[in-house]
C-alpha cells in the first residue's frame, strides 16, 4: 500500500470586525483573523498538508488570494475541493495531527467540534483526526496576541 506524508503551516493576523473561525468552528472572541477567505488558519494548514502529500502544490496555487471568487469563502468549502482532488488522484486520509498556536483565546472547549468538522469534511473517522492547541508562553507574535498559527501533518494512503 502506497503512503505519503504531508505537512502544512499557516499564519493569520488578528483583526477587528471578523469572526474567529478555526477548523470550521466559530470560536467566540473579540477579534477575528485577517485574510482573503474566512482566514481559517487551521483548515489552511490542513489543506497545505493534504495537497503537499499528494504532490499537488499548495493552497495558494489552487485558491489564489487574487481571485475574487474566494473572497470571504468558507474554508470548509476549500477543504472539500481539496478532498475531491485527492479522491481523483486515488488518495484517502489515514490520519491528521494538527496544532493551533495561540496565546488567546483558550481553545480547549472547541477542539472536539473542530475534530468533528474536519473529520466530516475529510470523510475520515473521528479517531483519525487530532487537533491540539498550545501557547508560546507569551513569546513571538502569537504570544503577543497578534495572530494565530497552525501546523498540520497528514498521512495519505492509496485507495488501490
């Protein structure tokens, strides 16, 4: 059975006047993330990991921020498109491990919903999806509360 590993990383700055969406879940917070789409930093990292593992480039190649059709788009839709591309290439998700890096807000109450949202969009069993959250102990841009970063690692398996 063929297998491939991919990793993804994304960063978005906080901004006022937007909702905070992580892993397809709205997290109550006074700030949202700046970006062309809904700026779901977690899903963007997951998409990059999936695309990279399949040898299909990155999220910016498939969904450029210069394209108005992606303005404000729900990143779950982007993930669905990425999964369609992987299915066409004969890949399925074995597992995902992701980390959201943010000083605030506290994300523990929302992690299980993020896992459910990602599992549904990726057509994967919930026990194959893992999301963690951590801080940087007030160091760097995330520690200063300027934004959020996310990392993701996926293992794809061939369907044949």
